[in-house]
């Protein structure tokens, strides 16, 4: 039986250069799409008005057609791991416009941690070296730069380590990021990869999976705008294996502990068939058995990983929470999820040596 190789096309940095200078830019849409095996993705040019330029009305090129080939119809094909630039130009009523999108083709892997960039410690440098050896999309699960998530903190404490993977990072914000008003340093540093400033929640496709990034620092209750968006997003991707990540843990055996305020958010994810939740905030590694929003162990529930091990000061453990399966304190490391068609594999990789301290595999619901 032929086994499909999971590959990813990531389109980022979509605002186009404009020529002449007084003409408005266009965007490539979708801004982030993942392909598996021989799948393809259709790209379109979108003007500031929201109008779409017919795909065959543009000229498309790839900087490396051995990695990502694009046809005259704007359909992109992933061929092998690497990076390429997809460019397009079109003559419109606004004049001649052109632009490009950065494309990364990589395995369908989600790898990362939260609670990362603390300048006085070496943990972020150690975990960044694990990322160097792990292809895939990087998640940063909040409190990514200490102490207050300012742009200066990001440039000094995050950029020298995890920052070298910024192009392939899809972050979530934490409470320390919001110590700077509106998390402005966070949104300025990550740009379009962080979603829209003021919201910070978004979703994307990764291989055969749907990935949801939430913001636990702004309203997320049942009547909130974020919950309405989440319910709609889950409905639009029903039937796909789904993983979600944000900063504050619903369940934790750490010093800070479980946050019951997240019960309604968990229930919405649970009702939408979500498989996995990833959080940080408590600075340890922990894996839970699948459970419902009220803490009842149930195979139909969500498995949570607490991964606050990116580089910040490590916390001692607190009282063991129900359904906790594995707890690893006092250890920096990253969680690696390999997202397969109908299942996932996990591994917790410890820094600095890369030892594998927890691993397993589970089928989707």
C-alpha cells in the first residue's frame, strides 16, 4: 500500500509590493494553506475592494519550481521540502500590480511550547536548538517574551533564539504579552502570522488536520465574539481532525492549576469534535487523558498537553489533577505532534539533550 507523505504549503507575508508606488496592493488568498501528498491549493488575487482577479488573468511564477510549482490558473503544487516565493502580476482597472507570497513546504508537524523568551535564562536557547532539528510548523503558546511582551523584549529575548523560526511560527498570546497595552509588541513582532490585532484568534489547515489558535486573554465566554467565531469555524470544518492551542490551561497539576473559567470554551471545542488542546502558563510538561469540560474522563473528550517549558523559569508541581497521565517538572522541552490522516503521534523532547520523555499515538474520534 502506498503511504502518502504529508506536506505543507504555507503562504505568509501576503501584502504585495506595488508598482507604480501610488497603486494599491493586492493580497493572495488563502493566506495559509496546507497540502498532503499530491493535493493542490488554489490561490487568488484579491484587491483592497475585496474583488477577486480571475486566476487566469494573472501571470504566476515560482522562484523554485522543484519545491512548489504554480500553474497559469493559480494552482500551487507541493513537490518537496524547502522554501520558494510564489509571485503574481496582473493588469487591472487600478493599473499594473504585482506581489508575492512566501511558501514553505514541510511535513505536517506541529512543534513548540509556551513561556519562552527570558533573557536571563538559557532555556530558550536550548529549546530553540530542538526546533532547529525539527521541521514543521512552530507553535508558541503565549508568554513568548518576558517580562512584558514589549517589542523590545521580543527583539532581545525571543529573536536571538526562537526568532530564527519566525517565518514558520503560528503563535498564541499570553498574559505577559498583554502587559504591553493590547499586546502591541506581540502583534508587531509576528505580523500577519499572529492573526488580526485586537483579536489574535485564527485557524489554518495543516496536512489533513484543522488547527485553531485562540486568545485566552480577551473575552471567550459563551456570549463573546470569540466563541461565536469558534462555533462557526468548527461548523465549517466538521469532519476534520482538530487541534486547538492557547495560553491558559483548563486542567493543570502545576503551581497555578486548573482554570474553570475555560469550561465553556472547552465545551464548545468538545462539541465540535476537537481531539487535542495545547496550553502553557504553568511551567511544566503534563499530559492528560481525554476528558470532558467538567473533568470527566471520556474517550470522546479532548486530550490536553500543558507545555509551559519553552525557556521561562520552571515551576514546581502542585496537587495532581484528575485524569493526569504524565507530569514532568523542572525540564525544558518541546511537544512534537505528527498529524496523520485519522490519527496523531506525540512526543515530548527534552532540552538540552533531546531525550524523548513521553510519546504515544491516538486515533481521531
